[in-house]
């Protein structure tokens, strides 16, 4: 497996990225999912309580809990994850995506802060720190650096150390047939910044 180092990864509107799964199960929590009885629910707008409950869920259920829709955060698997899209006017143009990918290490994330958890949330933001993330799988990449053309595919591994993640989600509540509200992600932005050596 090849190791690919990134100083900063910007992912705009990446619907299949790791953080989506967290928002999904947290939205379920805030909108009335049946959590285990030993995890108290937070009041709408109590962002500090929600931050603490997220951490509690990470510690109690790193392998997930299908009873309330929490995925296995110790090994998140997704398909077609876009890491980078080329900008036509940039000197370095890179298209890079994992066709299938698994992310390890998210169970050790620390939620520093989260905001936006009102009764009718429109924008939810979170700031997380992750000691180590390993993302690997089949990839495809293409692009240009000045006059050099790049093309590649194969097995790849991205290792990020001491990451800071800033996430922003625009959501809309949907009432489903069961009468419960669910959050639908309309737009998402994730900035991951690994420690600079």
C-alpha cells in the first residue's frame, strides 16, 4: 500500500465522508431516537450536553449500535469518497477519490465544541480532534502539476496524525411516516488539518 501525505484536505459537499455518520446518529438522538436508558437525552440548544453525550456514545459504542442507528465508528466503510477535486485555474490540479474506503481511528475523536442543536436546527457545526486517522482502500487519481500529467490507481493509504476537524452541515428536518423528525443533510463542508511536522 502506498502512503499519501496531505497537509490539509478540504472536502466540500462530500456526502459520504466520515462525519456524515456522526451527524446522522446524533440527529436521531436529538430528534427522539430510543437511546439506551443509561444515556440521558439533552435539551434542545444545550450544546455542551450534546458534546458530552457524543463523547459518551463514542466510549460506550465504538463498534456501533444498530438499535439506535449508530454505525461502527472504529471502522467506517464508504464507497466513492472524493478527497480532492481539481480546480481548473489552480497550478496544481488533483482529482483523488477512494472507490471503496475504510477509516480507522475515529472512535478516539474528542469533540471540542458543537453548536446549532436547536429544536429546528438549520446549521450544525462541530470542532473535533482526532489523534490518528487511517483511511485506506482502492483509489483513482488524476491531475496536473504545471506540465506534468498524473494518473494512477491502486491501493492507497492516507495517514493523518493529530487532526483537527471542522465540520459544518446545513440540514432540513423531515417528518417520516413513523411521525418522527429526521435530519436530512443538504450541504456539508469538512476541513481536516493534520499536525504539521
